[in-house]
C-alpha cells in the first residue's frame, strides 16, 4: 500500500468517524435542549486550525532553512579543503606543485561557473566535476615524496582531498528539492482550509475586514513561496552561491 493511499484512507476514516458521532449525538438531543447555552465552537475551531497550521508552517520554514544552512556549510568546507590542498603543495617540487594547483583551479572554475547551473537544472552533480576531482585525487595520491618535508605533507594532502570529496557528496545530496510531496500536500491543503475558514466567520465588506482578509491570504501565500524558494538550496532566489569557492580558491 502506497503512502498516498494510506493517507487518503486515514483521512476518510477519521472524517467518517467524526461525522458519525456528530449525527448520532444530534439524534439523541431532546426537545428541551437549549443551543444558546452551548458555547459556539466555530470561532474556537478556526482559532485552533490557524494555530496548528502556523506551527506546521514554522516547522517547514525551519526545515528548509536548516537545509540551506547545511548546504552553505558544505560549500564552505569544500572551498576550505581546496584552499588547503593548494597551500600544502608548496613543499612539493615545482612541476608537481604547479600541476596539482592547476587541477584545483580547473575544478574550482568548473564548479563555480558550470556545475552550479547544472545543479539548478538537473538537481544533481555533474559527471565532469566528479572527473576533475578524481584528477586531483590521482595527482595527489600517486606522487611519491622524496624529501622528509614532502613526506610529512603527503598524508594531510590526502586527507584534504578526502574532505573535498565528502563536502562535494553532501552538496550533491542537497542539490535537489528536499521537501517531500506529502508535506507539500499538507501545506497547500492546510492553506486552503485556513483561508477558507475566513468565510465561516461571516466576513462582511467593511474596509477593515477586507484588508485583514487580504493581508492574511497574502501572508500565507508569501510563506508558502518562501518555503518553495528555499526548498532547493542551489536552485531558488535565495540559493547558496559559489562565492566561497571563488574567494578561497580562485582569488588567492
């Protein structure tokens, strides 16, 4: 059984139980019952639905913001590791040092100029970027240091390349949308229900009421747009940039 089918069955079952209880209870009401003595539950239900939906919206915004912050941290870690690779090869011979630094520059230029648009379009890392990183790893790992200073720098260099690979893998996991479709279904359905409940309060055409209703609806739409925009850390208007890689690798 799929999750969507289970969700539909659960929602129908809950609604059926609640409606059945209400109908059965209504049939048991006696003629001397006075509805005026019972508090009106409409406003209470509207308030509670609004509170619950506000909590759901807050959790969704916190989730996508945390995902964006994690993606930014991964980019910074990748840039820092690339910078360390370029700096630590200083003790290597000139030909080896220049080759590794050229590999790092080629990788950083491709990632910042080509792979960022690729991630936005396809939601994943590009094969060419992976190949360029493999070139860096190959040149670093296959060199056999002849001096003691070079031997001491070898293992830290290998570790930094591994850190680049790890940060790149984490960046790839954040390249696409992170919000599941079922969550979006709940957010949109909740928005429709919350805005629709405005009409249960017998809203009239006074300027104040119309203004408040319009502002409330616009706020819900803005929050949903904010969640959608930050859902893909590398694809929206508030997307993570490649400035860290440019600043730490290409501009030094």
